[in-house]
C-alpha cells in the first residue's frame, strides 16, 4: 500500500469515528442491570440472570405503564433514563 493510501485510510477512519452519532442510552444498558434496578424499585423481574424472559418483559411493562412511558416491554432509551433516575433517588434515601 502506498503511504498516501495509508494516510487517506487513517483520515477516513478518524472522521467516521468523530462524525458518527453517540450510542443510544439503552445501548450501554444491559438486561442484568435492568433487572437489578426493577427489583430495587419493587417490580419483580423474575430471576436476576441477564436474560430477557417473560417476567422481565412484564416488569418492564408495569414500570413503563406506572411512569407514563410507551409500553414496549423493552429497555428503550426513555425507560433506561427513568430507571436510572428512580434508582438514584431510591439510593439517596
């Protein structure tokens, strides 16, 4: 590979990294952490095993319904933000 090609390839990589949007909030949140948060807040997500089972989906739906969120049964951005806020408040007490 010619030196100029290496420079161009490096610039493309750097620019694509800098210009790509930040990851969504829910992308950095995992099911295991979500189950712990739901349990701390009194929602029964079933076993704390990191798996998205029926009890976890139902606990998410109940949390979403109780907090006026879109009921999806998934850890979407709005749900994760609300879970984090609620668990932070609960932990301050």
